């Protein structure tokens, strides 16, 4: 199928490396993957650095990890070769490769990814705004709550 | 009370029906009756909102479909449609693998 249209299948790989791995070390790893991709006549579509994040659970006594995300195309067993390289590196805690499409369109994917990220950012901002609103509301209530018990107490005294 | 006695005198069958209707009305007013209670129709958030995309990389999105113990929220509670629930389970499992969502806790 891909031979007819000339398009290669696309894959995405997320890699978690040790957080103490230096930038140079990370660069070396990225270069190594880039080398594999070119060797398999593929193309790097997108690379993202999510930075150091706290892991939901500790992996190999590490509670933090550096996330890297690559989208690429390639023929044959490119995934196998990349994963073999990742396994060789002792700084890689974990990785996950997902098969995207048989005939991958890099430009369309990039566009879609940007849209998704924009939407996620917008949601995040809305959530932040709502939270601030709630906080402001709570601050607004506090003085009234303090004044409310005072009023009935005064009337009771008056009744007695 | 007076009304009930009059309906009873007419015939027994419609009286029972009337009673039941009364009870249902009362329950609806109270709002705690299981039977005939108000049910809001749940809609799948992925179907209704095009910008809300299912993605295993978005941990924030996943957190609303995972309990604080890390369990996937069932469809009957979240209101997802069958297709999206199926996709969500794979997404959550992928995110667990990447330590974005916990296996036993909700995660960071």
C-alpha cells in the first residue's frame, strides 16, 4: 500500500530518561535515534521535550523522569532498531511506541497536534479562571459569615 | 383524607391508581424517591465536544476518568459512549505504562 503512494508508516515514541541525565547525554541519545531514522530512510516529523516530570509511581528507584516525544516515519523494522538502541542505554527508564498510520501524513499530523495542544491549553486556562473565581467568592463570603452570627445574637439579647 | 374516602367509595381499582400517582408526585417533590426520580441524561464528552480529544499523552484529561485509587471510571458513571470508553481504556493503560497515570493511585 505504502509503496504505491510513496508514503511511509508513522510511529510515535515517548522516552523517559533519568532526570539526572545531562543535556549532553540526552542530546547524544537523540542524535543516535536520529541516525537510526535516517538509516532506515525515515524522517523525523516532530520532537517535543516535555521536561522533567514527577512520575506517578517510582520506576527503578527514580521518582522523576525526563520525557521526550518523537514522531517519525520509517520503513521496515525501524521501531525494532530504535527500541533496541533504547534498551542498550542505561539512562532510559521506559519507552512506549505507538503505531500511528499506515500511510502517514506528517504535515497533517503536526497541524492536528498543534490544535490539540491549543485546546488543552485553553481548557487549562479556563480551569484556572474558574478556580480563581471560586477563591474570590470564598474570600467574599468570609466577612459576611462572621457578621451573620452576630446579628441573631443581638436580637436574642434584645428579647431577653 | 376526605378526598381519599370519596374515591374509595366509587371503586377500588382507580383509587389505587390515584394513590400511586399521589405518592409519585410526593416523591418527586421530595427529590429522594428512587422510583420516578429525576435523571439527567448523560452525554459523552468526547462526542459532544470536538476539542476534547482522547489522548494518552494528556494526563490532565485522563484524571477526570480515573478514580483517586487509579481505577477507570465506569461508563454508567462517566456517561461515555461505548466507542470512546473502549478507546479511553487503552489510553489510560498506555498512560499508566508511561507513569503519567498511576496503577494504584491517580498520580502526580
